[in-house]
C-alpha cells in the first residue's frame, strides 16, 4: 500500500516515488506508487489532478481512486514500468480549492451544530457546488447566525491540526462532532476550540486560509435543509459574478445597484398601468369597429365579415357588441386561413342556433368548435366570407 503523504502534509505539492504496479484500466492504465501526495476521490472530496514525470516523459493524471485494500491508483494514458522512479506534481489551484471547501465545510457544520444544534447529515464537495444537509429546517436568520459564527472562526485564524487516535478511545471523546464508523487508527482534524472530526481529507493549516465562507442558498431537503455554500476563492468568484449581474441590471435601469429592486418594482407597476390602458384602447377600437361594421348589416339582419387584424377574443367582443342590437345574426372570421370564426345572434333571434351553425361549418370546412345557441366559436376553419354567407342565408 502506498504511503499517503497528504495525510500529514496537505500542503505538499511535489514528491518523488517509485512505481510499484502498473495495470490496464478503463482509462488505459493505473499506477500504484510506494508513496503519493495525490488525494484519491473519497469521503465526499474529489481527487487531485496533476502529472508524473519519469525521466524525459510527463504523464498527466486524469483520475485518482482508492480500492477496498486502501491502495491509491493513479489513472494515466501511458504505462510506466514498475521500478521506475517518478516525480509527482499536484495541481496547486485545485488542491487549494478543495482544502478551502473541505475545511470551510467542517467550520460551517460545526457552527450550525454549536449555534443552532443543527446536525450535518451528509456533505457534497463538488467541482462547482458544495452542499451540506442539516437534519432540521433552519430559517434565513438562523443561517446568517451560523454563517457569522463560521466566519468568526475563519478570521480568528485558528490552527488546524492533524492527529491520530484509536477508534475505541474515541467513544468518550466529547468534542467529536460525529461518531465515526471506522475501526482501528483514525485520523482526526482538530480546528482549535471549534471542531474535532474524523476525516481523511486535505485541510488548511490555519482557518484564515479559508478566507471566507458564504452561504449561497438553502432549500428544504428530506425534512431538513440543504445548504449550498462557497469558501475561499469560490466565494470571491461568486461575489464577482453577482456584482457584475447587479451592475449590468443597474446600468440597464439607469439607477444605483442598491436601487435595482425598487426600480424593478416601479417598472412592474408602470407595465400593469400600460397594459390596462392598452386594454381600454382595444375596447374603444372594437366598439368603433363594430359601429362601422353595423353599416354592412343587410335587410334580413345578417352580417358576414372578415376582420384582418382580429384574434378570437377581438372577434367575440365585436360580435357581442353587434348583437346587442335586436334582429341580428353576425358571423365574423379572422384575417388569414385557417380562420378563427365567431357566430352570434341577438336575443330576439331564437330562430337561429349559432352552436349548430358553427358545427355545420366545421363539418364542411374543417376546424373545431362549438358553443351556445346565442354565441359560438371555432378555430382552424378554412372558409371564405362568400361560403359563410351562403350557409347563413339558408
Ligand atoms: Zn471532512
């Protein structure tokens, strides 16, 4: 089994080793070394990236895994023979990022525990998002209190130490945040005066290295709360993204960033008012249109017309206006085929069944519709004004 150098020195980014085994694997080959500083995906923390140099060859590491025997496997595209001396280099930015996220998680989980007695049930440290799941629901105000307590610990710049204990000796350790299922020798991460956890991850050496812990959002999850958080560089990047968004919104609205919510509220009120005025204007136009259409009503009280700019709603409003006068039967279609169709009749024209007429027209000219004896409508009708008049004359 390889000696895991990151256990005692998570800041180590370069090391020398000897290849112990080289086997075919899904991504070509996997190598075991006698010692390694590469962190394998485990305990909710993703693996390191980096490369191995063997003589004049540089081989990238695409994945690092560990197996049931606790062997660490370095996944590579080229074979390196056992016995070869290699030097390994860890991707510094990625390692630092996960040290910040993982230590940030321990600090935040312990803060939720101390301030709110909210236990962390599970943790996810992703390449983009990190979450922790609390056993109970917490309010926005409670979250802020835990966030404040966590950042207080960060800014205290407390030492983070690594030590080992036998699992059987930990049963009565009051500081341990969560009972460990492990047996035998257990690695402990001790954040002075704040948290003691059994953990194999890569952590910072002082809490100040975490920089900042920011809660990005919360959601209800399995009867508790899922907290999405960012630490260190990610918190800065998130701040920049939010700042750019707020600035862009402020520029568009020609207000200061802090005034964006008020400006949006005003804009929404203005929009509602404009929509009301537009609706009133449409109603006025429809009345005028109905009045002008009325001149086309023939001696029998029949009007058939095409309204080029109308939709189904405008047709219905116009038809209703027209049949407010006694003795009328009105059939209106919209501008382009397939048309919307509305047939209406005045209250005193009980001799006409608008619903039956619409069904009859749909049967002959396509479309779907129906309605009451006094008002009926259809859509998708392929009919001309002339054909419509012929049906209604009979
Ligand atoms: Zn951990």
